C-alpha cells in the first residue's frame, strides 16, 4: 500500500516563501510521474507542477506559477518537494501531491497554504 503525506503548509504573507514536502511510504525510485495539485475554495482541483523521467527529471509548470515554484524529487529522503516563492493571495489553496505506480494514481491528504496579509 502506498501512502503520501504532505507537510509544510502554513499562513504566509504575500511575497513570502514556503516549501511543501510530500513523503512517500516507499522509495521514490518506484514511482513514475509525480505532481502537485491544488484546490482553492469553490474551485476544482488543478495541476500546479509535475515531474517525470527515469534518469533525468523533466518538469512542467502551469503558467501562473512559472518562475515562482520549483518541483523536485529528493531521492535520499523519498520526498517530492515544492518550493514556492513570491506567493500571492491567489495561491491560497489546499495542496495535494500525487504519484503514479503500476498504473494506479495515489493521492496525499493535502496541506493548507494560505497567503494573506
């Protein structure tokens, strides 16, 4: 059974930074594509960034976060991380990580990020 546990969410002022982490219950090497999604109040869950690749990580970002967010996999800690810079109130949401393994998609429980003065 695969478990993904997010952490790092917090209340932060506009322009601030946060680093989210998603710890997997097994080695990161086992997973295919991994991603961060977010869901703001009253909105659908949306993709934020993804990473895939066996030898080299290939990353993808949606336009609103390009240049501000960085997704990465830490193979020594078995975590998927999301470094978020220059946060905006529009980034307020519950952030979820997911990971693909053997054709099945797994989700974490989410971590709340609130950007407010």
